[in-house]
C-alpha cells in the first residue's frame, strides 16, 4: 500500500482478519499500532521507521516469519522476535547494527542485505543459526566472509574471477578461433 491512510494507526483499518501479507510504503504516515489484530500475518514489508511501541506490536503477531525493512531500519529500537525466519534489509545506511541481529532474531533461516554500495561486516552473524542462508547484494565488498561456508552465502552480483568471465562454451569457441 502506497497511499496515505486515514487515521493515526492501523486499529480501524478495514482489512480481513485472514490477511497474511502486508506491504506498507513510506507514504502511509500511519503508526503500526493495531497491526496485532491480524493474527495470521506472516510477511510484512515496511518502508517507514519503527519506534519501540511499533516493534512491540510485531511481537503480538504469532505467525510472523518474514520481515522486510527499507532505509529507515534502526535496530536499536527493535525488540526480540524469536520466531522470525526471514529478515530482509534494503538500505544505504552503512551504520546498520548487524551485531544486534543474533540476539533479536535467533531463529533466522534467511537474511538478505541489500547494501546499495556499502561494505557490510557480517562477522557478528557467524554464531547465528547454523542453517542460516545469507544473501548480500549491491555491496562494495563484504567483510567476514571467511566465517561462513561458501554454500551459505550468496553475493549478487557475484564476484567476477578470470574463470567466471567466460562460460565454458564461450571459452572453447574463443580458443578454437585463436587456433585458426
């Protein structure tokens, strides 16, 4: 939803109680207070800053497994969401507090960082869930990769190496042209 909502919070917002996915843009200008009435909510996309009261509202969502936050992500206000499995952050902020993630979201199975040009230090995440899949996109570089098995980290765009610049068919075609 990308329109200003009537009212100061979501308490009176007309939506079915069976709502499972909700996307709120930064133009809504409405507090998340009242979101807890959607007990079936599984995934929430937010592009607005959250205060401590709004983070507390999220703890009242027993089915919430996926949280997607935009540029306004400030984890110092966050509260523990022990059942959260997917956390996606899209931000240009290089001061993102990744060290808070293991305590706040201990059961994460998937963490996605869209860095938009900054270099995250993922070292604080090394003791998080052993089955964690980490996706890092648009980072200028990534610090701490050595702490993770290669099959648990996906970089996008993937780093280019000499062997990955040409696919095998292209390399073969190029070599046979050179031999002629």
